[in-house]
C-alpha cells in the first residue's frame, strides 16, 4: 500500500499542505481536508479493488444515514423524471390570475390547487413538482461543469507534475481561498445578461478547484503504486496511464464529492437568487429561484417561501447524507 | 387653475397661507382632543414656540429609511432619502401645499413680477436660522449667489444636479442676479422667461440655508477626489436651516440620523422632540421593525403588504399618484419601431385596464399621456387607445409585421415608486403581446448593472421606465423624456423630432400661464397622436407611506415631501 | 523561524497585489457602473458622459489602476460613492468591521459551545442513536440555506413572539458610548449594562443563523478527531494502565482531539464572511456583509475594493498566525 500521507499529509496535527509555498496555501482548509481525505480513500481502491466497494456497500446497507439519504434522493429523482406527467397543471399557465389582486397577491389553496398559486396565478404545486426537474438539472450541470474543469486542471497537475503542477495548484489555492459564495456571487455578477446558464456556470466554476485538488491528490498518490509502475515499465505512454489506469481509480472520491457538491449547488442557486443574481426568467420554475423570489412574501404569505425551502432542505440533506456516509464507508481509517 | 397675473397670484398666495394656518389650527385642536390637555391655548401659528413644553411632547419619532442620506446639504442631492431628512431641517422660499402639489408661500410671503424676468420676493419676517442668523433679503441673495458660484465638482450632475438642470451654470444660466432692495425684499433677475420659474424654487434642493454657517464651514467646498465626490464639512456636519427640526447627529456606524426640535421655530413647534431616521436597507426588515414597534413608520411599503399592515393596526397613507410608468419604444435600437403602425399595434395589444386593476395598488390609474392628470397641461381630450387584440393584429398585418419579434427589457432587483414590482409589469405586457401573436424576447438587467446604461444609450428596443414629478410642471415630465437629440426614446430617428423639440422649448418659454398650459395640452395630444406615439404610457401608481397606530398628524404628500413637524405620538 | 515568517509575509504582499489587480479589473468590468447608480432615471446621455469623464472612468484601466495604486500607497483608498457617499472607503471598513467581527465571534463561540461536546459524545457513542441523530442534525444545518434560516428565526423570535429585536445592532433609545464599536464590549467597558445587554440581544438571532455552517464543520472535525485519538496507542495504554475514564477523557482524548478543531476554527473566516453577506442582509446588521451587498448594488468601487482587500488581508494574517503556531509546535513544517 502506498503511503498517501507522503504527498497529502492527513494526520490531524500536521497541515494538509506541507509545502507552504503560497500565502493562500492554507486557505479553504476545510474543503482541502475533505478533498484530501477523499483522494486518499480513492487511492486505496487499486490495492483492495472490488473488495473496497464490496465492504463499503456492506457498511452502507446497514447505515441509517445512508438509507435515509438514498430514499430521499430516489424519490427526488423519480419526481424529477416524471414531473410533467405528475404536475396537475401547466406550471406556466396563469390559471388563477383572476384572483391575483394587489390586496391578495397570492391565491389561496382551493380545489384543484392544493397549495394555491404564486403571484402570477400559477399553480404552486405544479411549479414545485416541475421545479424538481429544473433543480436537478441545475445541480447536475453545475456539478458536471465543476467536475469537467477539475478534471482538466487536476489531470494536468497530477498527471504531468513539475512546474505545471505548481502553477495549476497555485491557481487552485487562490480560488479555494475566496469564500465560495462570494466567488459565485462575483462570477454571476459579471454577465451582462443573467440567465439559468450564468447561474450554472458561476456555481460550476466555484467547484472546479475542489475537483481539481481531489483528482490531483488521487493521481499523485497513485503515481508510485504498483499497477502504475507496472504499466510504465511495460512502456505504456503517459496519457494512456493517466486515462486508463489512474482516472478510473479516482471514481470513488469523485462520486462522493459530486454528491456533496450537488447539495451545495442547489443551495447556492437559492442564495444567488436571494441576492438578485439568479435567473430572472421564471417561466421554468426552479426551487432556488422560487425561494429567492418569495422573500417579498415572507411576512404575508410565508408558505410561498416555505414550500420551496423545504424541498431544497430535504433534497440537499439527502445528497449530503449520502455523500457523508459514502465518504465514511470508503474511508480506510474508519474500518479499523 | 393658477392665474398668471401678478395681483391674482399674490392674493392666491395669501389665501393659501390663510388656508394653511387654518389647517394648522384645526390640527392643534385635534391634538388636544387626543390627550395633551395642557396645551389648549397653543392655537395660533404665529406665536413663537414658547409652548415647547406644553403642547409638544418629548416623544421621539423613529422612521425607517431605506438608505443613508447622500449628504445633508440638499443642494448637492437628488435622492429621496436625503430630501426626506433635509426637508425637516430646511425650508424654501416657496413651499408646497400640505397634501398637494401646488406652490404656497413659505419663507417668501409673496412674489411678483412685471415681465417674468425681474421677480420681487417678500421675505417672511421674524425668522432666524438655527445658528441665530436672521433671515433677510441679504441671506436669501447669499443663497442665490452660492448656488451659482459652484466649482467643477459642484457643477457636475452628481453635485448640484437640480441647479444644473433647472438653471444651468455659466453664460447660459437662467440666473442673472439677486439684490436686496430692502431688508425683506429680494429681487431676483432671470435671463429668460420660463414657465418653471419661480415654482422651481419649491424643490428641496433650493432650501434657504444660513449664510453664516455656509461661510464658516465652507459649504461650496465640494471636491472631486479620485473616483468620488467629497462633501464639505458644512454638508456633513453643520446643515443650518430655518425648519422645525435641527440637525443633531449622524451615526455612521450605527446607521442613524438624529434631528431635534427647533424650539425657536417661527411657526408651530414640532409635535415630537426628536426624529431618528434609522437606516434599514432591507424592505422586510423595515416592515418587521414596524411590527415589533421599534420604528414608527417607513416609506414606500410594498403594495403586497398594505393590507396586512393595516390589518395589524398600522396606517397606510396612500399618496395621490404623481408619477408615470411608461413603456418606451426606441427605433434606434430596433428599426422596426420606426413604423407608426407597429407602435400603434403594440399599444392596442396592451390591456392596461386589467393590469392596473389586478396588479397595481388601489388608487392607481391608467395613463393616457406622459404625465399625471394633476399636472397643469394634462389634456383631457386625448383619445384612449383601447385594448383591441384584433386591431393590433390588423395593424401588424398592414405594416407587414405579422411575425413581429421584439426584445422587451425590464430591470431586476429594483422597485421604484411608479413601478413597485417590475416583474409584474413585464409579465403582464409579455402575456398581452404574445396574445396578439408577437414574439417577445426577454432581457433583464440589474438597475445599476446595465439597465440604466443600456436603456439611456438606445440599446433597448422596448423597456420600462418612469418618473416621479419634482413639481407641478409639465416641462419637468416632458423634457425629462424627450429633450435632446439622444433621448431614451430615440426620437431623432423620426421625421417629427425637430417639431417635438421646438414645441417643448416654445411651451416652456411662454410667459402667459394660460397660453402655456394650452401649448402643453396640444403638445401632449401631438405626442399621443398615432403618427408620433414615441412610447406607451401605462399607469400612475400611488406610492404609500406607513406609520404605526399611535402616530397622528402625518399628511401624505404626492411629491413625497412629507413634513414631520405635524406628527405627534400618543403613548 | 524568522526567515519563515518573512518569506510568508512577502508572499502575502505579492498575493495581495495580484488580488488588487484582479479585483480592480473585475469591478470595472461589471455591467453598468457607478454613473448609472448615481443618476438613475435622471441620467441623460450628456450628464452620464460628463460624470464619467469627471470620475476618470474614461481612462484606460491601467491608467486608472496606476492612479488607484499611487493613492493607496499613501493610505488613501478613495471615497465611497454609494454606501456612504463622501466617506473615505477605509472609514467605511473601520466602522463596519467591528460589527461583522462581533457577529462572527459570537457565531463561532456558539458553534464551539454546541459542536464540541456534541462531537465528543457522538464519537464516544459511535454508531448509536445519538451519533446518528447528531450527524443528521449537523447536516441539516448545512442543508438549510442560511438566509432562509435567518428569516425563520427572525419571524418566530422577533416578529411572532417578540422575544428579540428583529434587526439592527442596538435599539434607538439606548444611549451608548462607543469605544471599540464592538457594542457588547463597549457596554461592558463603560459599564453601561443595559447597552451591552441590548446589543447582545441584537446579536443572538443573526449569530445563530450564521453559526449553522461552522457548527456542522466543527462537529464533524471534533467527532472525527475524537474517534482517531481514541484509537491511538497512548489512549489504549492509558486505559490499560487503569487510569480513570475522566482523566483519560480530559488529559488524553480531548486535549489531542482539540488540536485539529482549533486549527479549523482559525480558518472559518472565509465561510463566515460569505454567510455574513446573507445574514446581515436579513437582519439589517450594519457590518461589512451589508456594505458589500449595498456597495455592489450601487457599484461603489472604492468601498468594494477596500472591503474585499482588507477581508483578504485579515484572512491572510489569520492564516499566517495559524501557520506560525504550527511551525512552533511542529518543527518539520519549517524545513520543508
């Protein structure tokens, strides 16, 4: 077994980043710590291979934390998939606009509209249901975007090493040093025409350094592992080693991190909308946007905010529970 | 209708003064009923405030402000948050009637002119500034001179915005001279006849300030430093006026402004001993502070909250709408709009009646022209563009634009008094237009994050904007919209652009009031004619101000120029 | 040691310089600008052009930056154009920073007081109901959008039940002397107990909302660290030696487990700042988070520049302090 601590140092006392080359190096420590732990976990899989997943699964099956998370996410996925057939009304149809007046901006619950309407007379329940799909899309795309960016940077850094590694990791450290919400805020603000895509892009960019560090750590810890050394001695070229031997072994930590990032993305989308940097077009509902926009009604019609908020909380919790229990299941230390 | 002739004007002024004092007496008796038994004799407004300890209480009126004041010298300000504070400290030569928009005497008891160029202002006797300086004709002229004598920073639109707009600096300035012909008569000469002088002096910026204090604290020392304006000591710490309240302190860190009652005030003393403006930028927070009883009132409550606020026992005072929300169409941004048929079609497709009744607060009105009906010059003879989807389709077909696609812009994350919720206006217009077969492409930008820039630079084909009037003047509305070759409506792309410019200038330069009003009426009719129609006036929306159950005496002003000295608070 | 510190300081200066360039360019590339913020619908194209020229915004960016740098080196960071017009931007920071500091410290203290005991207990009862329950609870804290939590707290405790003030830092009627601008501390220093109590009451709700993020992290780290330490040889030895459990608890487990916790706490500054933007908005709390939001809305470049630069500076200084502490404890760090 390779010693991951040689590169990434995870004993509780010594800092994660032992080289101290930059003033920013120690920032974002929380995220780094998680990332490095994950990278370490992934690096083990080449030793124990399938058995690691098997033992993880054995643990997860009996872990209530994981099960709760899994049930939530399963329900969420089902709703998101069949949303258009599940929703009783068209989420864009202003069926109740006749009841929207300045004195009563939010139509009350009524037969056929169990949760009432929103301030444009659209069925709130249908918007929540269809919103599940859009929320999933935002979360998944932002996560995939972050993953893709992280893959490029992390592969460059971990696969090539040397000065490339140095430069990439300095950039990543600087990015990690900025509070993630402020960074998302800054990126979202720069677009002249905000839309769903600018929100996704802003959240994705914030996740890039997280994935980059994760993948780099995982690759570096594999660099001297037996199967990589073996491949190298057989004359397999570097790119092939990276893609065929190193990346597949990073799948575990990426899945864990991806699950956690999905939760963060959904919450960040809500925060951006709250700060006025969300998608201005609400024809396709999304929970974060619904919550961010409902702040006007929080005093008078709190349910308009509470429903999307509960959806976000439950789904974000589901992803987080899954991610955390996965992480623990894959963590070698926890199996001692 | 106001009469231009000198004598009539003077008598109207006197009458207004009389009415005002009557109103004040009424108010006093009203207060007494509410439980200040000691102050029953405090009825006449001319008695100086010996009664500071009988009728007036030592209550504090806490008002939730949405933003910090720019400065305390209203001459360098152009925003409501600043004026709300300075109006309590300062007074103008010409005031605004309580609860209305007409000009009434304030520090000048009357004003008259033979030719519209030389104006004699009779100054109120027995008034002193907060620093003890007496108000006389010299002091008034010192103010006029001070206004004209601005450095480069002062002349900037971010300095003396109103003066730059209304008077202008240098050679072309409307202001010529001011002379104290006797102790209480200031003779002001202007360089040309214009309909807005002297009424323009009723705007908050033209507050009469203490010449002593201005001298001592370098009131004109505004400076441009780097990327920002730095205000002189006077404007930040020593604003000195004649009003019922005196500036006490500004707590930057805590976000509050404190004013105390001027016990030597020449009129009725203020009903509370202290006003505190607490700066609470978040609308929800303001509302909840009021509910918790930690503030006594705040301005511009969101119309969706009105009902709930009243249900909770608060008083929502709705002002008469003195604003306009319009949809501007700019042919420079989109040449399709050059065709009047297209513009007419867009208008006929709008169901403004439904929008106003369903989306705007009670008291809102459908607009027929680019000014509210209370402005002199509003024309009653304008034919309404009725809501007619079929007609809209026909017009588009005639224009060969049945498949019209148009970009519609609206600002995000902003509320304006004329547009409490931009999203709703946009929603309604989009739905209406789509119903007429028009394809709508949405563009939205933050207010200061590109919306203002782009709409003013003719980059937006169709967009929402509006205006709250500064005073009862048609020019204040029309010129803000249409003056100049690169105005936001892009009228220079039309062949009637020159005609429009000439008519606006001619109406403003007309000395006779009746004739001038006639000119504005026909100008409004021309603007709304099918051939011109540069944009689509939508609505006049009443802004509100809300105060708690225990606050009495606040009179809402259509110009949002409330005078807090009439406020009293019961325990 | 000295060389280490000097090197880190130099790196910090370079990092700050790079940040100031990036920040300058970013702020000025935002759509819209200070001119439209100042003039609003009153700005005609002529007025706007004139103001732009006066403010020097027409010059090329490098020229503008050079001007800024020259002034900044003399301690002049420009004057606010939006948050507090006419006020030096540095003063805005100086006035508002104590508010955010007070709020953050209070939130951090709350998180520590709750998370450490809970983390300890959870670790000792690993896998039990209490552990599962507290893990889920801490993750709920992560899943709830901070601003929503803030609204709910405010609605219940301030509006509904009237137990605590809904917003601001101190009541209007309180006549308080301010020395440090940390209002609670000021009240204690001047023995104005009512002022201190009043300020404290204003802190409670925003601090609870803000503490939700550090709470989850501190809980997680404490739990992980206690689990790690419990398995260490010296604890087993101590147990074998027959030491009483309370001695083991205090001397061996907690002391060693707290080391990573303390370091994590030092690194929460960034996350707290991100959360402060949201919390201060909801509670109209006059800190730098609120100033950032307003400054952003009004495109107040000098204020944004100063707030962000100084926030970064503080972040760097805190990290430097943590690293120096590390270097003192663990000599290996220095030599690397």
